[in-house]
C-alpha cells in the first residue's frame, strides 16, 4: 500500500489519499492521472490493469485501487 500511496502522492501531493474515497467522483483524479497510475502500477507491481477494470469504483480511493492491484496479482 505504501508504494501505491507514493504513486498517488507524486501526482497530487496536497491530497490526503488515505482518507479520500471520492477521487474520481470529486474530479481529483482525471483521465491523464488514471493513465499514469495504470502505467505506474505495471512498473511497480508488475500488474497490467485491463481496460474493463478502469472504472471509477476502482479508482475512487487508495483502498479500492490497492484491492484491485491485489486481486490482479492473484489472477
């Protein structure tokens, strides 16, 4: 989770990613951020995020995003 939080903080250092659960809904993360996050997840975790998993529910919080990474790692 720490590595994921580092990725998120590199994009928006002023956001409390540990507490926020509306990152996409509140337009904190935009499409460019999501593309960057997907690429960084691949680089850091070695996990490719399929297009069908790129939905707001998976990117609205660091917890949801980390759950996605863990699920994809197990597949």
